[in-house]
């Protein structure tokens, strides 16, 4: 199924991030491409330009808000600092007492499975055919059929290690829960600044508050991160911790009805940057994996970088930070 892995399991947040200069370059480039594409997207892609709020619980996290504000402002990204009163006005269902937030009005959300389906319209797709071998000349299916291709792109998420065991990608499990429809309950994508600690943690499990409004009026609630497991079962203890954290920020959540909870696996690399580009040892095989929680955000830029490489074009941003053959020295 196209988009049936992390694409279907993720939140679909189209965000600009500032963990590193290469991460910023890739996310900001991709967001610009998504913005250009947005008017053409079908209604079921549920593109929603809701903006994001990075929530500061105290003065220490408010200092991080100002740091992020300076970072983005220097790079011509629209940002705004909200104080406690402005934050309460922007999101009335948040608990009182939060110090403030950083507002990023250009962030948006999308229903990625339908967007992926639309992007593939008119392109031949072979479903239910397992690839048993790939070379620089094309691929061979498990049934023996060969498919010749000028270029082969492996965009298989965490499954990349089945074909290439040496690729430094680990699955990082996450839980999400979605509610029934409650239009107006939530207006922005909300992320606690403690989410950054969770995202960077190498502990087996962590949770942080992350909530997203959907065009349908539903609310998507996250998030959790776990290394060391490939079991897709919803774990009640992790889900309970995640929801308890969410309720700390939005006390009214227990009054809402949940419809479904599920899990997915992010493809994580040691340096938190994806693998985009020519596969070492090959002349026509390319990798597009390792995006962890930013696969949807950076998908269009990823495709553009690979197309530039194949066609011999200059890219809008440097490709070197994401090349699969780079060194990971100094990273666990």
C-alpha cells in the first residue's frame, strides 16, 4: 500500500525546524514547496494552514522561545512571541499559567495518505509485488519478473535495513490518538518545548505533549518515542502516560471522545538527518529514508534533491549534509 507505513501513521505536520542548519534548510525548503502545491491539493488531503505554537511552561522555556524567535527571524521565517495573556486568547482550552509561546504562522498540517495518493496519480504502481533484488539496472520481483529502470529509489522507511543491513537506520516507535469531531476546540498545532528533550532522548521511551487540529474538526494527540522495540501493539502504559501529559496542558481533553489509537515507526539516523542521495557502491540506486518524525514535512524537498542529482541540476540547498555515504563519527 502506497503511504501505508510511517506516512499513514504520522501526524502530517508541515513544519520548519531549527535543530541544526541542515535540518532548517531541508524543512524550510520543503515547506515552501508545499505552500506552492497547496492550491492544487484535493479536498481529501485536508491541507490546513493552522500554524504552530511552541509552548513554554516556565521562564526557562520562555528563554528558549526567544532563542528560537531570533533564529527564525534572522532567516526570514515569520514568527511571533506570545505572552501568557495572548496565548490564552489564541488557545482558550490550554491550562492557565503557561509562560507564553512561539507562534509560527506558516506551519500547516495535511492528511498524508491522500496527499501521497494524489501525487502518484497517472504513475504506474505495482501493488502486492515484493522486490527480491535491486541493481543499477532495475529491480526483480519475488515472482521473477524484472523491471528495468534508469534509476532506483529506495524510499522504504525502516524497512531499508532488510535490503541494506548496513544502513544506520533504527525504528523509533510512536503512539497517536485521534478524537471525534470538536470544531473550534483547538486552533493551532501545539508542541510543548519539552518535546525537544523527548525527540533528542536516547532513552527507551519518552512522552511529550503534541496536539493537532484536523480539517475535519478532530484532534490528533501525541506523542511518544521508543527505541528497542519493533512490536506495533498499542501499549497501554505508554498511551496512558502520553494522555496524562496532554491533559496537563489541556485539562478539558477528558471530556472528549477518542475514536482510535495506533502506532507507527519513525526511521531514525544517528545524527537526526535523513539519508538522501546516491547509495554507496551503486551508480543508479538512491536512498530516501531516515527522516524520523519529519518525513512528511521534508518529502517534497527530498524528492527535489534526488531529482536534481539524477538530472545533474544544481539544488536550491546543499545536498552534502544528507548524503548516505557521510560519516556518523561522534553520534551514537
